[in-house]
C-alpha cells in the first residue's frame, strides 16, 4: 500500500473483492481466504488502511465475505457495536445516473 507513513483527512478503503453468499465457504481454508480476500488478509496492510484517516474512514466491502477472516470478524463486531456498519441495500438509495446526491432512506441509526 503506497500510503505507508502518509495521512489524509478522509480515507475510503475498498476491500476490493466480493462473492455471492452462496459461494462463500462456511469453513474456509487459509488458501481459500487468500484467494478470495487478497491483501485484506494481511494485518499490516489492514493497519495501514485503517490508521491513515485523521477525521473520517469509510470501508467498502462485502461483510459476509470479510467475516470469514478472524481479523475482519473482530473489526466488523467492533464497528457494529459502535453502530458504524451500514447495509447499502437497506441504508442507501443510489440516484439515477447523472444525479449528484445519495438519499438515505432508512430510519435513524441511533
């Protein structure tokens, strides 16, 4: 990751990979995790991605796939306890092509 040592006000971290729920192994091997999660299996890379934001961090990924990793399972639990996990299918409505805004249509997340 080229951000080693750098900081930004806001960071958007994409975990890059996704799989349909039906293709996620219930008991994944290390090889399966490496093949399907890639660099986000490396705790050092994850640390760099998570610690570079000064004011805001947005992680985009497939939580069902990420939960296969012990590291991401703990991170997801932490963020869920802090009420920081959104489900795009439920929480965000993308506007028509060309629109410049997003509408949030779920109830308050308090």
